[in-house]
C-alpha cells in the first residue's frame, strides 16, 4: 500500500475503534462502580478482575496463531460481532432477573474471550499499513485515542450507571461494536497472511515462543514488562477502593480519578504522536517503570486528606503508562515480522497476565486483612526495583540498536 494512502486507511480504523473503545470503557467502568458501591469488597473486585483476564490469558497464545493464519480484518469483525451478541444476550438476562455477581462475572469473561482475538489483531494490523519510520508516532496516536477513551469512557459510564440500571448500560457495548464493524467494512487491508498451513496449532504457537526466546533483547523486554504487570496490575484494579476507602470518595470521585488517569495518558500519547522523540525507546520504557512505581507508592503513602495530591500523581501515572505501552508496542512491531505479530502479542499478554492473577488474589487478601493503600505501597516499591534492574540488563539496553 502506498505511503500516501496508509493514513487515510488507518483513519477509518481509528474512527471505528475509537467509538468501540469509549463505549467499552464506559461499560467496564460502570460495572466497576456498581461492584464497588454495592459490595465494598477487595475480594469481589479481585474476582471480577480475574474473570475479565483469565479467559483471554488462557486462550490468547492459540488465538494469536489463528490471527496470523486468517485475515486480521475478518478476525476483528468476528470479535466485535461476538461481543455484540454477548451484549444482546446479557441485556435480556439482566432485565429478566435480579442482578447478581454471577452474571457480572460472565459478562467480564465473555468480553475477555472476544478481546483475546481483537486486541492482538488490532496491534498486528499496523505493520501491514504503516511505514516503519512512522510506527512510534502511530503508537503514540493509538495511545492518544486510548487516553481520550480513558477520559470520556469513565465520564460516560458514571453518568450511565447514575441514571440507568446496569442492564441498560450494556446497550453501549452493542452500539460500539456495531460501529466498529461498519468502519472495518469500509477499508481494504493488505493480506500478507499465509492462506493455508499444514502445520499444527501447537507448532505455530511454539514458533511465536521461539521468536521471542532466540532474541535475547526481546526476551529481556518481555521479562521486565511481565514483571511490571505482575506487581502493578493487581493494585491498579483496586483504584476505586483506594478512592472510596482511603480518600473517602464516592462515585463521582471514582470517575474523576479515572478521568485524570486518562488525561495523563492523553498527554503521554499526544507528546509521542506529535513530536519525534530522540531518546531510546528502551530507556523510556525502563524510566517509565520507575515513574509508574513512584506514583503508586505516593498514592498509598499520602494521608487521606491529600486527595489533590492523589489526583496529581494519578495523572503522572497515566503519562508513564501511556509512554511505556507505546514504546513497548513500537519496539515489538519493529523487531518481529508482521506475519508473526499476532501470536507474539498474544503470547506476551498471556505470559504477563497469568502470573498477575496470582498477584491479584494475594492483593485481595492483603487489602481485606490490612488496607488498600498498603497494597499500593508494596506495588510501588516493587515497580521501582524492576525499573532499576532493567537498566542493568545489557541485552535489553542494546535492543534499540
């Protein structure tokens, strides 16, 4: 595809995914508000987090093989269709019966299955369209869109759950999926995927593992990214309880914190999308580990009357996560052949999330028996340690070169 056409094609994809993401963020945050206010339990939030991550983590590596075998546009359309059908079924179920936790866990689990195919397919799509020299800038713009959704989604979700029952909020998921499908139908995407393969699914899955393992720099990148996910993700799910429990907020304060977090991500994505950054992407990734850990540490250390300080460090945390993820994605997209990206991204997600589920259970127990802010202090200290260690890895520091 000619360079003069790639941006026009990508703009259609961005438009559809933007609407889909903002409605998805809204439904997800409305569900978290409902769970937080209804039960005030760290364990229930932990179980909800597991329901939303475990299916995607388990089937992700094998989903990645199919993503690399099949046209990625079709994969994304099929995933969005599945999510829309799940939303329709759950709308009728939740309208006809009393809302209970089982249905919420089912909702999160089914969305996770759809995302197991959709998210890596979207990430693996970019190298088929975008010139290599524009990859980091596009990754920054992607983070910019995610950030806008992180701001608008919680605001929309807070408003929706304030005036509607949870069953009616699910209509947003349906609308977003249908618009994303419509946008994808309007574009032509180059198909460099092999049409047929005589090799088994397990063999092609091992190919993805081999791609990462034989590149020592990429292996180190994955290792430290998995470590940061393990120490940060469990506490990140507890943000609503930190807001309501430690800082004494309500649904609007929870929404404000999510909007501020999204604002930070917006700034990080905007900087990467507008300016060409001369600093090594690996150095930026490592520094973001330390900065993210510091924000978590301070969020747990601040006294409960320092809500303004909590808002400020949350914004900085959003910036650091946005820069980390954009740089990480760009590094992988450049280092791995396009026909292998689906299984590599899926492999990373599974390897990162499966250990985090154990951490999530431990975090839930610590929060129930101690305090939520203590989990943030522990996570922050561990994240800072991961960041410092990452600078000591020669193979990782050479990866950008």
